[in-house]
C-alpha cells in the first residue's frame, strides 16, 4: 500500500542522492527565461495580488528603511491571529527559510518526508547532511495518509496540508495521530488559507506534542518576491530555530506586510478568496473530466490540481506553444513523467486553457 525508501548511501551527485528527482526544481522555473507572455499555471500564487491596500502599506514602509527591522509588532499580530503566546511564533523569510532552520538547528536523527509533496524540506535536510526516509503515498489510495504507515523510529515527520502537488487535504485527526514523544511533527500549511474555513488546520493547536506548523503569506497575498512566512511551535523549538537565524532575517517591508495580513479585514478577504478558488477549482475539474486522456486527483482542496496524462512532457511543451505554462510533475518523489500540476485560475482563463489543452492533446496524438 505504501513504500518506504531505505536510508540511502550519500553519493556525490545530488540528483542521484534524491532518487533521480530534481528537488530544487520549482514552478517559477516554468515561467523564466524567455517565457514572456505565457499564462502562468505553474506557480501557485493568487493572481491580482498583492491587493492595492497591501501595496500601499508596503510602500509606506520604505521611508523607514534606514532603521533596522523590528519584528515585535508583526510577531504579536501573528500570535493574536492564532491565539498563541508570542514565544510560540517565529517570523521567517518565507517557509523555505524555515525548512533550512529545521534541518540545521534541531537534533534530528531519522527524518521522514511524506511524498509527493513540496520538495524543499527534503532538499534542506539532505543539504544539512541527513539521510532522509520517504513515505510515498499512492494514486490508488487517493494520495491519502495512513498514519500507521509512518515508522515509530522517525523522529521528524514532514507533511504538507493541503499537500503540494496533490492538493489533497488530510484530516487534522490523521495528522495529529503522527505525534509521538520525542518526535517533531512538521506540518506545512502554506496553502491552508486557500481552504474555506481553514478546516483541518493545526495552526494554533497546543495539545499536539512536538507540533511545528509552517505558514506562508506569499501564496494568497502575492508576496513571493518579498519572502515572508512564520513558524508556530512550542517555545523551546522556536528558541532553537531563532538562534540559528542571522540577525534581522526579515526585512521591514515584509514585517509590515505580515502585520497587515493578520488584520480582521485581511482575514475576511482571504476567506472570500478561498471561496472563489473553490468555485473556480470545481469549474476546472469539470472541464478536465471531459477529456478521456486526462485523469485529475478529484479530492483537490488547494488552489491547484494534479493531473495524469500520457506523454505529459510533450503535452506541456505544446501548451507552452499555445501560451500556457504548466508545472511538470516528475520532479516530485512518488510521481513520474505522466503528471502535471495546474494552478486554479478564473473561469475565463480556465476556458481558454481547456481549449488549448484540447489542441495540445491533438498535436501530441492522443
């Protein structure tokens, strides 16, 4: 039902160490270098962001750049938003920095990463010298987690929820069952604010031992270039991660953005956006269901969907010729070269994409 990878030897070739998967390939690579004019379905950042009110707040902060960043107000705002004491919060330069801190600052012996998922946690652990074990969830099981499949010996377990790229939303109950004394349970909730009501969120929970929750503000608010995220964990873990950070790791504009995105009006806007995303995702899934050649992961709950299509690499190249960038799936452990990830967009864009997909499939000879 599930497969475990043995602890690997660590040869010199990084891609060989990762089982042939390019763990450093991300969606932005699909829209760089000569990709001007492509409609971006490869990067999971909400379109039309950042909103004007947030841009104004960030712009106003530029007048204080001569002073060193002071993260106290932003940290307090994040703590209030999740109902936690401030010593449970660490601000980071995006969730990616948090993965590096977790890999380097904590005494981990047997980390396990649940795949397919965002590859940066495993890449950071490998770069820090760890032998990483994998739990590969399977399409036949809906890419869903069975908590019993995680070995008791793992002292760090990393899982995304909702998971990138499968878009599967695991239950909070199933994830909490992974908690053990002496184990760090790292839950990447970078896309949780795109789920209506943030159901199944663990952020703010203090009853789960060893829980570490990562959040990102770059997806919903269009701040990928600003780099802002945060970690929620018990105070000893936060203190250890903070000691590993450089001084002033988060810029003043990013801190201002974090504080602004924690406000009541911002949270209401994010919730409204999540409802639009859910409706737009349903429209995309309905359109994809019309193609016999395409099989989507129907349990999608995030702002993207994962699809299986034969000769996906050729389909992706034809889509580029037709003006659309899609995310290749074969860089994710547990997937192969028949998978593509598609960001959810508005209905007009989706309809244009579905027409292009029809043409691409015809061109490839499906």
